[in-house]
C-alpha cells in the first residue's frame, strides 16, 4: 500500500504493475511471458462500507470479464490532498495458459477527489472500454467526475434514488446500464408481448396497476412507469397517497391522445430474501375494438421466479413464464456486455424522475 501526493502514488502504482507484467511467468516449467486478459477496465465507485462487497464482485466478474479493475472511494480522514493506493495482480490457469489480471484500489482525500478523472485516465488500459459502476454509496463528487469519461455507466435504480440517476444521465452522453432494468427485463418483454398484434389496445390503455414488494428502498414502479410512459408518449400529471391503504388511484397521466390514464400502486409483502424492492405484477385495463380487455402479468405466490400472463375480456389466454433472474454476477455481466447506447433506458430514467418529482 502507498499513500501520499497523487503524482507520486500513481507513478509508483504504474511502475510496480509494469514490473509485474514485464516479468516472465515463473509458474511454468519454462518461464514465458504472462498472458494478459484485457477485455475492459472496470471502475467501481462506492463508499468505504461498500469496498469489501466491491472486491468480492470484482473477483466474481473477473472469471468471465477479466481486465483491470479500479475500486475507488473517498475518505475524509485522509490528508485532503492525498490519495492512498493498494494494488494486486492475479494469475489463474485456463487450461495450460495462465491468464493474469490486476486490481487497483484508490482512496482519495476530499480535495484530491477532483483529480479522480485524470487519475483513472492515467491508470486504465488503453484500447479497451472503461465501464464505471456507481454503487449506491458512491460519493457524488466522484460519480460526477467519472461519468463524462466512461464508455458505459452502470448503476442500480433499485438502490439509488431515480432523481440522482436522472441528474447523472443529463450530464453524460455515455451509454447507461441499470441492474434493476436487467432484473425487470422479463416483465417488460411480457407486457410488450400483449400488444404485438393489437397496437390499438396499446393506445387505448386507461388504467395501470403495479404491485411491488413493500420496503424503504426506491420504488421499482417508478422505472417501469417511466419505461411505459416514454414509449407511449404519456405525460405524468399528478401523484398522491393511495386511499384507504389499498389499490387506490395514486396518480394520473395523459396518453398521447390526451385521454386520462389512472395509475395505481399496490404494496405486497416484503421480499425478505432481497435487499431491494421487487416488481411483483402489472395489470392493465384497455379495450380492443370497443370491448374491455384486461391484461395481467404477476409472480406466482409459491414460485416467485415464474409469472402468470393472462388476457381476459375481448381476448382470453393464459401462460406461465420464467422471469429469468439468476444472481447479481449474472445481472452485472448483462449490464456490461452490450456497449452500444441505450436510449430506451435513458428515456425511461428521465420519465421516471418526472413521475417521482410529482
């Protein structure tokens, strides 16, 4: 570990990592150059309390997306203008070939934090993408500085308020990726499937009811409504407490045709096995050629990884569908793998922030 003035510490990190990579691999019978896995630079930004979790995440991610990892945080106990660095390099065998990757942990003093973008630029491997993840506790000063220089910005709207994410989204042109958006992909796909061959029913929506688990974390309904509203041209107009604690109307939107749309949110039991609030069901009231049509997609109580998809009224159908979630390493991998811009998510985040601000 090294601590001190930024230029001195960074020079030492670069020197020692360069020495490691230039030294032959002594673990082989005949020493040979190390094989470097450089698929990306992964920069995880969080609070001091999150560092251990971020280390574990980096280890799991390296199994499929090895490269250089930088773990970055802020510590007001340090000399304000200093940075503390620790680094390591690891080699593992893929058959007969040793694959090596490295990790650098950087802790900035309060004043030094404004240099984080230049430090990260100096330490990242050239010619591969720079992926920045803002953990829930990421200090704003670090996130704001790194968002403009990354190739993809990862966050989790299930853990971070949507207003903060919208603020970051407005300040960067980098493609966005949201863990919560990945977790709810199947719900969006199943809801979109209702309208594959009846777009007129999509334009006739008059009520949306969303069920989600209770809790204190950010409401997953906001992002789902943001997705629907941004795709269908809705304008959110009002929001208020549910009446009587049930599925009362808590909001109103206007469709692209100016017609009113009621929005109801329902609290279910907490999802005790999860740290975030879970999306549990969506019910849509619409019509098809003048006949009422009710569309539903909801988790099964005894098998929450499966959803029941139903149509009742003008059309009738029922199917069961797996929702696809595996674990958080899988979720993070999905947020990283697609490096193109995602206007869909950006629009959903900004619309969700509009809803949440009412």
